[in-house]
């Protein structure tokens, strides 16, 4: 059975691999099952795809209980990356976010957790790492992870919460 730390580490790895796959296959128009914003923080979506689900299943099997996933890059230099997954339900999405939070807080991660905060009534969990500002949260059955260049992280965070609340 996967520990919460292992799940979080695998999830982060899946996000990064899905991003690489999306970047290499920008011909994908976007997810049919999940809606990805056309722009975030004033940056256009430059790549999107459904391969996030396949990557997550390949890496995690049933350890990450999601039914759909999509990934997008924004800006010509991929200043913003967005990963959105659908869990079986709201409780499952909340449990996934809590497992990620606990695993990352455990210190065996490439990320430095910051204090949780609210954006428009949604609790988000911000992080720093890999040269970007990150945040993740759940909204209904969705789990959302955003990575943004520090200069636009605040605007991107606001935009993604507005898109998925």
C-alpha cells in the first residue's frame, strides 16, 4: 500500500511528466472531459492534452484514485502549468489534497510548504520549489495543481481559483 508521502512524490512526478508530454504534443486541443482555461494571468494556453491521465495511471496505478486528468501550459515559455484531475467525489478529492499536504510537510519533497491561505473563500496550499510558485487545492471532485513563475504567481493563483471554484 502506498504511503501518503509516496503518493505525493509520485503525484508531483506525474505532473512533471505529464507536462513534458503535453509540451511535446501541443497538437492536442484540450481535454474533452475537463475544461482548461484559454488563458491564465493574461497568458494564452499554448499546449494542452489528456495524456495527463495516461501518465498518472502509468506511474501510480490505483494509488491515485482519479477518473480524469488534463494538463495545460500557458505562455510561450511555459510560465504557468496547470494540472486538473477528477476524483471519484468531493471527499476523495479532499483526501488526496490532505495526503499531498501531509507528505510534502514531511520534508521528503522538492517543495517548501507555505502557510495555507484563502483565495476567494477557497483554501489553497502554496509551495515553493523548482524555481516556481505552486499551489494546490480541491474544489468539489476536482484536484488542481498550479505552478507559475514567481512574477505572475499571484495573478495565476487568483485566476485558477476563479476558474475552478
